[in-house]
């Protein structure tokens, strides 16, 4: 991997000096420029006041919309900033008009928070939730999706990269099906924005949500929502305030015409500046370069783990990303996580409740999840694999 300046990446990442961080799909280590930008705004608020700090930093805050738009190839008026990917996704989903009998098609590996929202809506309105079968590789079957379509299908809602493995769902191909059928298409890109190029024009989605804390390496409590311009004014947010709408007369209000109708007045301005800085930082590296390195690192890790006796790598899909999931015979994932933590190694644990349909179908209850980022090194992966081999040989 000679073309990637790993030394610079690690110099910019203070945490990499004392921790082996393989929990980037949970929350990445922030780079120093993001930390500096976030703290600087908090210090400014402390020195001159919160409202005054916003006035002084308005140009930087406005830039956040340009940065997010550049990242996913859309217009700045199609971006709304949120405090999380879940908030962004929920804001889009709950603004859609549904009635009894409408069908929502989703993936087998859909994330729990999204599926709970489907279930709530089903109980309230009588919509029908249906999971699209997987193909032979474990990803959403585009052929099966085509065969499920009828006039009652009102939404195709897909998690791009599930929380339970390295799978990357074919969202561009799904988008073609959605456009041909004239069906709304919502993408949860929480695990993919920041680790691979995302182009909403190529995807053809109507809405897309993501977070700041994962592969974008931004602060926690940040995220954003994309809504296609032609759809914006057809959707009414479930919450309005004096930012998302104007009180134009005693008995009338008007909702904003851009995606900021989905925002509310109060927000974490320091976090927003931090996220904008993280986006600029990712763009500076180049998403193609980031994606190439992440794929190489994750391939290396799978290659090292697979031969270890008792270890089974559980990732599926034709294209696999920076999330590597595995089990060790006879050792619970939580115990593996604890033993690794004592060696200053961070991982997370994927549990059935997060992706129930997928893990039930595969007969799994829990897995270790190790997620790489571009600042990880081959030496770290060798150290990690040796630690797993030692745990497996108990």
C-alpha cells in the first residue's frame, strides 16, 4: 500500500499512538484537525457567548452544507444536518405518507432501529413490511426485488452496509429498479459514508441518511440527511419550529422550501463545525484512496484470521468492506472483547437484536466485529490476529 501516507494519517490521529482501534464502524478515532475545530468553537462560545459565536462563525457553518453536498454529489439545499443518523433516517421516514395496505420492502440485514420504526408504523397505520430475500452471496437479491413489485409498494428502504458484517448491498442496482417503478427509495448509509465513495446521483435514491462518528471520523452527536430536491416540498416534517418554518400571519405558517425544513433551530454548532471539518479532511484524502486502502486492510485481516483453528469469518457479499465479523469456537464474543481490551485493542460485538432477520437466518446470536480504517497498519492487524490465535488456543 505504498501510495497511502499512513504515517501522516497516524500523526494526525492522537489515539492511534496508544490504542489499536478496530471499532471504526462504531466510532472512529477523530483526527487532530477535527478535534481542534470542535474545541475552538466551544472555546469561542465560552469567551463571547453562544449566539455571538454563531454570528462570528456563520461562514464556516454555511460551508458545512457545501462540504456535505460535495461529499455525496448533490446540491447544498438538499442537505439537512442532524444529531445522528437515526434522527436523520427517522425524520425522512416519518414524513412519508402511508396508508393501510401500503408495502415497505427492506433487506434481510436491516438495522434494528429502522425495523422498529417499520413495526411502529405497521401497528399505527396497517402498512405491510416485507424483507427482500438474499441472493446466493447474502446481499439483497435485485431479481427477487423486481418480482415483489406491485402498485402497493410505496417505499424501498435499504441499509447499504449492515452492522453485522462486511456485506455491501448493491444500492445502485436497487436504485435502478426503484426509478423504473417510480417507487421512493431510502438508503441508510450510516456505515458506508466515509469509507467508500457515495454518489446519490448514481445511486438514484430519494433520501439518504448518515452519521458523523463512524467512518467520517467526526464528533459523536452529528449526522446529516439528503433529500432529493424534487421530493422536498412533497414531504412535511413531523416537527416544525421557527427554523424549519415561518409564522407569516396570526393563523398561517410556511415551511422552508429546502431540506433545512427537516432541521430545528437548536443544534450542536461545535459538532456541526467538527463534522464539516471531518468531511473536508476525508475529501482531502480522497474517497477512492480511502476505499482502496480499507478494502486492502480488511482483505488482509480476513486472510490472517481464516486459517486460525476455531475461527470462522462470517462476512458475506460480493463486495466486502472494512467490517470484519467472526466467531471463535468455544469462546463468547463478549469474552473476546474483554480479553482484547486488556491488551489495548478495541473491537465491538454484533448481536442478534441489531439485525434479527439476518442473524436468525444464519443461526447466529453474536459475533466479534473488527472494523478497520485507513490509519490502521498491517503490523496492527498481525498483532490482532496473533491475539485472536492465542484466545482460540485456550
